[in-house]
C-alpha cells in the first residue's frame, strides 16, 4: 500500500513538473527548421513569425534553413531533435505527400511528430497561358476528350508536389488524360507557362496573380474549396467536381516526444501571434492568409491529407524514387 502511494506521488510530481515546464517555456533560444532555402516564401513567413515569437518569449527564435530532398532533410533532422520543444519544424503539403507516396522515409510521419499549429493557408489555382483555347473547366475537359487531340501538358513547381497531384486528381475525376511536365521549382515552370511553352499549371494564387492581372495568364478554376477572397469571380473546381479541395499550407510541428504541456504552450502563443492584426498586415502583401489551429486539429488534418494523397498517388501510380 505504501509503495502504491509512493508511486502515485512520484507520478503526480512528474506531471506537475511537466506542467510547470510548459508554463515557463522557453528557457533558451528556439530554432525553427525551414525545409527550403533562404529568401523563399516559406522562409519569409517563418522569419516574420519568429520575430513575433521572439518578442513574446523574450528569447531569440532562429530560423535555420535545411533545404533538400523535397523537405525530407529538415524533417529528418527535426525527428532527431531534443524533446524539450526548443527545436520546431515547418510542415508544408510535402510533409503529407511524402509518406503518401513512399514507405522508405527516415522517419515515421504519424509517430515521430506532433502538430503545433497552422500558420497560413494559400489558395491554389489552375491557370492557362493567355492563348490557350479553353476558358473554363468544361472547355478544358471537352478539349482533352477530343479523339484527335494530343494529350494536354500541365506543369507544377515539381514532381510529387501539391500542384502535380492536383493535376492527377483532376484527371481521375474528369476521366481525361494530361501529361505532367516536371520542373524544379515554381519560377521556371511559371516562366514557361507565361511564354506558352506549357499551357497549364497548378500553382499558388499569390505566385500567378501578377501575371493574371497583366493578361499573360488566365484562371480556369480555383483548386481550393472556396472562391478567392480578392477575386471571387473565378469558379472553383468543386463547382464541377464536388469535394475537390487543394490548398497549400504552412504549419509548425514538433517531435512527438515533446511534452503535451509544452506543445500546448507553444500552440497557444503561435495562435495568438497568427490571429493578431499585425501578423495579418504582414501576410497581406505576400498573398497568404493567416490560419491557426489547435494541435489536435492540425494532427487530424495531416492524417486526412496523407490518406487522400495516398489514394490519389496510388491511382496514378506515383511513387517516391
């Protein structure tokens, strides 16, 4: 009986200590591992978040760029980080796509990481070069189904990216055939669509918006479920194919070994920053929308994303080489 009482006391003391640690976090500088090179959109957004968190925590929040292998390099490093919450990572769509198409990752996406909070959401659109004959999704599908026509080419920021898989999903739903032309990054792909070398592309709205405004590109449909806030005249793919919903996201994650009290503290602080008018003002010129979640909401979303992309990738026979 005395042993049981003692063990119970020890357990309560440990839980109390963990809770107290969560309230005092951070005790030193915090690192955010960004899976892309410095200067890109994700890097810029995370540096703005880091600056706001630094002021809130009175500790330096340092962005560390770890590009490579389709975000796998940074994610693998995060999996090996200490269990104290002082090393965080960035999850983008690739975080959910990689485990959906590969069984040989150097980490277990569902077991090794814990969601902290979403940071931003970015609409994805299907654009065409200005000379492309189709102006709507119905026109595009009709053109693709012409028996005498050649398969339509489309591109994206790279193979196995959200833009690539969005195209594969559209082909499956519309029962059409398109050929994916792989590029290494959004910039070269977008350049070739603007010039007319490739007619179609799934890309982020904030990337293509200037070209749409200049008349060099036209929007055939919005891939995200909701119409664009700043351009509501464009229909969504969900209007034609209910359930179609592809958006880009950026979120903060941590090693799953970090105590839940610390995760909750970090999440609450990030949500406070992301929901602030000051953060919204910083995001507006970048064309992205602040969006925060609880850890549970983010974990559930990632599970749904992995399952969805796994089904789409399997149907299209896409694997990670």
